[in-house]
């Protein structure tokens, strides 16, 4: 049996067998106690054993991290914190951890645990985080599959930079001595993708509704708690959708995911509320039911300007004017103080947004949208895509993007293209929000960050 099964089948005096890892072993004069986990649930199981156990002396000395096979009788304990314990009739030591096993029964810093990422999922905190990560990924796939989206695997090696960030990881070939080869493998510049959006647009014109869910890469030398060199993105794309329909899709998707994780990961969320963020469950419940509001960028600039003028707030950047690329402090003030709920901001200045966004009739803003949520600021970024071939070509030229490199993408507009909208959701940022985790390194199984490639 698995320990999860034991919690779902509570029967007094039933015989059980399971294999699990030792979290703690306390040897008493009359009765001794093992706390075991097999990773199938956030809950541990307590095993009681006595001196009449045939290999008592070996078991009493067994170390944390060791693997045991346990046979015993379930005894219900409704008056205690745990619903049952196991009275052992036989314990077999399958494998014993070495004395300096790193995860002893004490508090370990997050920094220390990042250095042993191959082991940290064995701790209760990271076990809960990575189970929520798994549940969240599954909920995202469930939502899009139920909505008749087609799942598309876009290229990891690409020749274009969809965001124009200019901070890409190049792909080069090496000889057997690990020296870069002069001849380029693809006969052109190649890099790891920063986004699958452009490819998704092509497939949306064939299937109407598609989504990508895969790894993306950024080469910026940032050491903040919100940046990683390798992370995952969810990028839906819907043909014939305008910005309004895109906003509706974002809200419906997030509320579905929040509700699904609440249902299937409540035990983990409840535990994480005790170690990461008090009120975590209530926060997610609120986000799953509350009304999201919409502000235009110009409205936001006016709100922020008035707040600064009235000395209601003192930002690090108090120079509020049209063209400002909103910072996290501005975003959080808007959704936490002003609106006190998730907030969509739409119609940003074209100068601070990507080349592919639809130019509005005012000729100065584009049909962009960001979703800001209390606690972190921006969670989702999206837009209606530019469908006019000449406008898109002009935008590329203005930003010094070589149209030849994107000819296949531009040509989509010449082969029948009526609107398209989509968004990008950083998966790790969503998992951070759902788990109350403050550093992106702690929601990635094996984080890749500047100067750090341990695994």
C-alpha cells in the first residue's frame, strides 16, 4: 500500500504493509516511534514498535533517510492530531542512509537546500511545493483540453527573438575536444527560444485555438528572486479573437486553475500556509471568485499621478507620465490599494511593447493587456496581434528588426489572417503565487540561474 491509501482507508485493526523513508526515529524505554513518509501525501505516518520486534536493536538504530518495509496493524487515534498509527509486527531495513545524510530532523535554510536540489523534494515544504506545481500543470492542461484547444510543441531551438530582448542563449556546435566549431550547424544564427508565441500564431490559423506549454530561456544576468535562466511558459493563441475575448480567456483560465488546485491540493496549501504565507488558502479562494477589473494605461497614469501629487504614496520612481514602463511598485499599488482586486491594464504605449502588438486607432497605443494581482504585480501579459501586413512591416523596420528573418511570420498576414490574440503566463510565477514562495529558485526542481548550473 501507499501511505496515501492508508489515509483514505481508515479501518481499525486492519493489517497493512508499505515501504517508506525514515523522517525520524525515537527510541524509548518501553515504546519506540518511527515517523515515515513515502512521498505520496503530505502526511507522515507514525509507526510504533517495541523491544519484542525480532530485529529491534537494528531498527532502533536506523538512521534518518533509510528505507523500511513495514508490516503492522492500523490503530485509529481520533483524539490525537493524527487519525491513526501503525503498531509494527515486522520491520525490514531495505537500505540505510549514511550517517552524514544531509536532511536531518532540524530546520534547514532555503539557501542550503538549493545546493542539494536532488534531495530537497524529500522535505515536507518542497514536497508540497512540487506537488502543487504538478497539480497546477495538470489543471492548465485540463482547462485548455476542455475548451477544445490543440496542444502545440513549439521549437526550443529557433532563429528569432520574439520579444526583441536581445538576451538570448546562442546554440553552437562543439568538436570532440569541446572546442566551438567554426562552421555553424544551421548555417545561420540559432538560439534557445524566449517564446513559442510566433509559432503558435501560425498553428492558431489552422486550428483556431492552440496553446503551448514548454521551457523558455533568457540570458539576462539578473539575480533577483523572480528571474531564472530557464523557466516554463503557457502561451495560448486564438484566431479571430480580439482583446476583449483575450481578457475573458485569461480570467476564466486562472479561476479554473485556482479552483482545481484548491480542490486537489488543499492539504498541501494548508501546510504551506503554516510555513510560507499565512492566509494562503483564503487568498486563492478570493482570487477564484472575485471580479477582475479593467483600467486603461492612461487611466492608470492619471491614478498614479494624482496619488503622488496628493502625497498618498511615495514610489521609488515618482516620475509618472505617459510612456512610463510601470514598475512592480506601481502595479501593486493599483491592484492592492486602489482596486483591491486583480486588475487588467490595457492599451499601453507602443514604444514599451513588442513589435507584434496591434496598433490602436490613436496611433500611439497598442492592444496590449497585463493582469496585475495583489502580492506580486504582473502575472500575465498578452495582446491582440497586428493583422495588417504593412503596419507590422513598418513596426519591424522602426525597431530595426530584419523583416527577412521573420518573413514566414509576416507572410501569415498575406495568406488570410483575421485577428489573433493570446497571452503568456510564466508558470513558475504562478506556482510561486499559489504556494506563497518568495523565490523562483524554490519552485523549479533544478533551477538554472547566472553563475549556477549545479545539476
